[in-house]
C-alpha cells in the first residue's frame, strides 16, 4: 500500500491486474475480430466520405459533398478525418480501405479510452480501482460504444484528461499539445480541454503555465479558429438527434463519488476537473455528455469503490467476493445493456442493429458510377446512405449530415426534380416501381435489393398524373394504417439468430417500401405541377422529403425505438385519414383543404 497523489491509500495487487487484463482483453479481442465487418453507425458515411476527400486533395476547407450545389464551409475538426484519409491511402485508397481505416482508428479510440480510465484510476486509487474502472467503462454498451464507434467527439473526452494531467504536472508543452489535438479533432474541443486547463490554473494559481499553454494552443490552432470565425454565420448550432441511454451503474457509483471527492477538492483536483471540463456539452448535447463522460465517471467510480473496499483488506475472502461481484455485475448486468453480447454478436457475424450496410452502399455506388450520374445532385430518402456512397464514388447530395453547419436556405430548392437523382427505399423489382417505369413516368437504373436509384422522365400533365398518384397514396397509406408495426428492438433471443434478424430485415424493408412509394408518388406529382404551380410543386417536394424521413423511421435500424407506441398509433390513425382524403386527386389536380390539413397533421405529430 502507498499514498496516491490525492492523498488516498492505494493498493497494489497482481490479482486485480490479471483480472483487469482478462476483462479488457476479452472486449478488445472481440472488437479486433469484428474488424472485417465492423460496427456501422449512421454517421460513418459522412465522416469517412470527408476522410476520402482529404486523401484525394490533402486539404478540404469547403465541403462539396453536402448541401449541393453550392456546398458549405467544412468546419469539422480535420484531425481525425485527415488521419483516416491518410491511413486509407496507405491501405490501398479504395472505399473498403477507407472503411477499414476508420474501423482501425475506432478500435484505437476504445483502447485509448480504456487505457486513460485505467491509468488515472490506478494512479489515484490503486490496482483495484483500475480493475473496477476498466470493467465499468468496457461493460455497458452505453459507455463502451460511444468510444468503439469511433466518432470524433470521443477523442475530446480522452484528450482533455491528458491536457489537464500534464498541466498539473508542470509539463506545459505536452499540455499544449493535447489541448491543440483536442481542438483539432472536433469543434466542441475548443470549449472542453481549454476550460479544463483554465480551471486547473485557477486552482493551482499557475498563471505562467496558463499563459504558455494558452499562447501555444492559440497559435497552433489559429488556422482552424480563423477558418471557423470567417464562416461563423454558417454555424446554426442546430444539432441532430443522438440515440442512446445511460450507463446507469457507472453513474450510480460516480455521482456520490464526485460528492465524496469534493470534500478534498485540491487533493482530488484532477478527477474533478476531468469530470467538469466538458460541462458545455450539457447545454449543447446533454446525452452525448452522459455517453462520453463515462471515461471520467468510470475512473471516479473505480477510485471511490476501491476506497470503500479498503476496509475489508484484512478479510481477504470477503474482499475478493465483493470485488468479483462488482466486476461481474459491471460486465454481465451493468443496470443497462451489457456490451459483451453486442460485441460477441458482431464478432460472429450477427451484428444488429446495422445502421449502414456496406454491401448495399457498394452496390448503389457501383450503379451510380456505371451510369455516370455523378454530375447530378443526389436526393436520398436517408442522408446517411448517399453520404456513405461518397466513400466509393464522387457525388454531391442535397441536404447532408451535421446540421449545425448549413446554408440559410436550401441551395437546391430551385433545381427541378427532373434534374436530380433519387434514392428511394423501394426494390428495383417492386411491381409498382416497374409499372411506373413502363408508364414512362420514371427510369430506374437499378440499385440494391431494398433501394432504387431513380430519375424522373419528362413531366406529364397534372390531369394524367393525378389519378395514378391518388391510387398510390390511397393504397400504400391504407396498407400502412392496417399493417405497419413500430420499429422497436426485437426480443433479445432474436439478436443471436441470423434467421430471425434476416426475417426482421425483410419485414421492415417491405414496410419501408410502402412509405417509399408514397415518397415517389409525391415526386412524380411535384414534377407534373412544376411549370403550372411552382409553389405547390415546392411544397410537395418538401412533403416527399418528409415521407423519406418516415420511411427511415419505420424501417431502418438506425431509428429503432425512436417512436413511442402511442406516437406510432397516432401515426396509423392519421394514415387512415390521409388514405381516405388522398382519393380527391382522382377528380381534381390540386389537393383539397382536407388533404392538406391531414398531411400537415400527420407530419407534425410524427416528427
């Protein structure tokens, strides 16, 4: 036993270290086995497509992939994207190589998070604290996945710890280095590591160190800072939805642990500062704060639990049982979904949920390139899908990922639907898709089993189109109102059955296709109204995007459990009314007041 830097009693134990190696090693091995078919978060298409642009051009200050045709300034921190791009080039420079490069760096991020938590838990609480902290971080899917998915923000919560640590140790050069890296890896880093260093300076009164770290960081990050300030008007702060829950066991232990540490704030300055530094995320994205603050919360929890167990050090058998029980609880039932079965499922080819299917992405990109559609703007029912296609071929998409940065108005708004390429969540072999093509209303270039690449043929008069549109709206909405099921997580047993997962995917794809056909009908109708009633056509195009969003929510695995059952039942009720009122287009070429009203109600209550 020895004193820790915080004045706590720490214990060294080879048993704890061997147990830690076993727990962390098991998780790490499963992640490595998963690399050929790694976790596919819906943001990956966006991040890897940017990485490909860095590989092709070296720099990428203007984002031409998203919000076509004008694009937008690329205000994403460049460090991770540049690293993926360069590694992808070294691996071969193809789309699959960029995906592999991302996956390798995602595993590295998880390893860095676990190492950081273990290092500081052991430093301030000993070997048992390191064991508990490592088991907590790796054990829950809501603490492990935010790092093994590999998104840029995860590095902020890791790097901030080292920036504060080196500042408190008087190693200002290294502190400035990690602060700079944190700023460059993600825009949110500018409010995280610098705040941690500032608070560390206030506590220790090391003003000279603060000036050194601050000046070096400001100079080193000036190119990115100036680029951001120059395009500040593009930043809206509007964020997308972050899916997830809370690593409950970690916070049940960490919250009282923080209160306990605050009894001696100076001795426990590092752990407190690490936990507090990302506080700005509570206002911008509170769920992401809870998901990725687990790297600090696990360390705090480990230190406090180890201190509590010190009192049983004299009773070795009881101490061992208590320690083993906590490690098993953190690994097998951490009061939330454990990560071990999820990692095992992916390692054995049963990965679920799969938010992006790289086989589908490759198939779509291949068709897109074969027919030389690259000069057309892509409008996808689901922005993640077209973003992922940009890993394999050049394209420009309407709208795009990362809603925090966007133009004041959609730059593609005035481009007629007849000049765009659409990704529709309907099979190319769907009978209605084939009927519409035979009728000369569209051309389907092919696609994947569940998604079609479509362009509209020259517009027909509204009086020719409206009855066909009425039939589609009525039939598809009636089917959904009667037979649609909510997109929820299947029973746990099904997650380990390839047959059950495949059956669910076919069922949800079929359901999604009915919404996709409604989206397609909207586009055909908007196309027919473009010259005579451009304002109506514009409104209907926006409605088509809404139906694409509905298809995503009711059919894709990225949207599992987004809708409550009560909200979904309201959707079905609105669908039945929508189906009834859509038949008015049999006798007139413009929507009735009732159809407009139920359409607005359906969208408002769904989204």
